[in-house]
C-alpha cells in the first residue's frame, strides 16, 4: 500500500491550501471530505495525475465475476 499524505499550508490571509498524495481516483475526495467541510467552501480544486488512475484490478475482478472469461 502506498504512503498517503495530506499536507496543509495556511496562508496569512486565512486561505488553506491542501495537497493530497498517494490516493488513486476519487479516493482523495473521500479522505478529505470531512476536513474540507469543517474548513469551509472549496474555491479551487486541481487534480494531479493520481486522480485519473483507476483501480484496474478491481474492475477486472468484477468483470471476471460477471462473465465466463478469465484474464
């Protein structure tokens, strides 16, 4: 399992910048939802390359269950 990291930078004007590492797909949204809700309104969200990685092995397992084809 990769290391998962949440980093916060608090600016002098009160803005909070959050950086999330080690999460694939939308897992970062689930991991940070409660924190973001507590901090306030999210104004900008920039996705990293990790956000576009899907869990192919889970999709493949589901496909194998639904068909008689094995990969």
